[in-house]
């Protein structure tokens, strides 16, 4: 039994350059709810995370986030239209592809190296 109901849970996502990462995430579709020089809360729909001015290459390069969406192709088109690879040189950006575990996933790394799995659940 929990000592009290859980009301929220957020990951702390590392950022090498806080301002560039904030721009990346707003281009992706997140809204910045609040920010200061050290941390920002980003939101998309009812989902949020904290973007922190903290960078250790090994940590950021092993940090992953998963975003489940209805249509991975629509997200891929959005990323292409916004020209992420031109605007954020050095990021990794791979189109949606069926994975052995049954989900279509596109892979996108942010400017700090955080890997996003933008995944579409299989159609029934």
C-alpha cells in the first residue's frame, strides 16, 4: 500500500545546451510550461518531462525516452518538414521501420544525444 496517492511523475532529461534543447523540443511540438537557467518543464498533451541543464556524455548517450503515437509516418513528415537534421546538425534521425518486437519506430536523438523512440502501436 502506498503511503499517499501518486499525483505526478516526470523524467529529468539531460541537456548539453539548455537553449538549443528547448528550441529542439518546441520544434518537435512540446510547450515550455516554465523555465529558468537550470531547468524547464516541457509538455505535450498531458505528458511532461523536465529538461535539465546537466550533461555527462555517457549518461546522455544512454538516456532514452519513448513517445507512443497513433501515426509514426505523420511524425516523420513533421520532422522532415521542420528540417531537424539541418537545424540541429549531428542529431540521429531514422524513418519509421517495423521492429522485431512488432512496433513501427522512428528514432530521433536530441542535441545532447538523448534517444527518442517515437513508436506506433501495431494496428489490430
